[in-house]
């Protein structure tokens, strides 16, 4: 039996979409037939609450586990889960100074950084990129990628997306637009796949995200 692949959603600040992307990615991977767990590393537990608010007749597609403490403690807590799943999606706290974020970076195979195309997010991304590149010196197997989120069709967004190409971390071959379907699915305790045809554009984006992530982790 091989250990599951760990994908951490990580960023320097809150509001970039870590929880949103973690939930959609976990649901999308599960729908694509992968055995998935969602690990909630954020003491605010928004991902856990999101999944718990799903209606009983339509439970959230992935198992949810709360992870706390050091990397060693998390690895231990993940052992029984690892026997059941192929992929663990980890939702991290809204700060890179938080010890859980550091634990995630010590464990994960892929650090996925959601970036809102705005100047402040861009500056914050320099910090998290440095951290990932630094960790990679100790863990060469660690991969990192940037994921544009809340993308709007404005000149500013276009400029920021251009600047992302100058980062050392690759930009994932996928992006999520600013769409009410993402916020709505959180309220309903589902993913965009639970919203029906009205969320077709968001479903297509998440499917592309799933495909890009699977390519990156070599599935
Ligand atoms: N692509 C998107 N389109 C619309 N709203 C989004 C999108 N991504 C995130 N949001 C909203 O932005 C807010 C912050 O997102 P969240 O995932 O909680 O960020 P984080 O976990 O990084 O703090 C939430 O209200 C969420 O619904
Ligand atoms: Mg969050």
C-alpha cells in the first residue's frame, strides 16, 4: 500500500481562497473517482463546518479530518486515514506563521498557493514562495504551484497574471474566476457540482483544476 499524496492549500494571508479551493478540489477529485480526505488544519474550522452543513441526503463527497500539532503528530493522525484514501487535501490556517502551516509544509507533496490577482496578494505571494523554495532545500520532493483565484476580466487582473509568470513557482494550468457559485456552494454545504446546471462554468473550472493537479502529482 502506498502513502496518500498530500496537497496543501497554503498562502500568506486569509481571503485568498484556501478553504474554497480545498473544498472544491476535494469534491472534484472524489467525483473523478479518487478516494479523498479533506484535512482541516485551520483552528477556525471553516472547512469542517462547510462539510458538516451538507444535507444528510447529499453528504460532502470527501471524508473530513481535523489535524493539529506538529508534523509528526499530523503524520500519526493521518496513518489510519491513509489506509483508506489516495489523496489528502489540506486546508491551512490564514497565516504562514501559524505552526500548522509549517507542519503542512513539512508533510505535503504539493503546496498549492491560491493568488487573487491584486497587488497586495502579489506581494504576499513573494513571501510564501520564498518559504516553499526554502523548504524544498530540505525536502526536494516538495512541489509548489500558484493558482489564480477570483479572477476578473480587468486590465489589473491581466497585468498581475502576467507578473505571476516571473515567479519561480509554476502557475497551474487552471484558474478560478470570481463567481457567486463558489460562495453559494459553501452556504449549501456542497461543492459547485451540487448546484446543478446553473453552476456549469464553475464546474468546468474545477474539473480543469482537478486535471491540472492530477497532471502535476503524476497520477
Ligand atoms: N473564486 C471565487 N469566487 C467568488 N468568491 C470566492 C472565490 N474564492 C473565494 N471566494 C470567497 O472569498 C472569501 C474568502 O475565501 P476563503 O476560501 O475562505 O479564503 P481563505 O481560506 O484563504 O481565508 C469567502 O467568502 C469565499 O466564499
Ligand atoms: Mg480558510
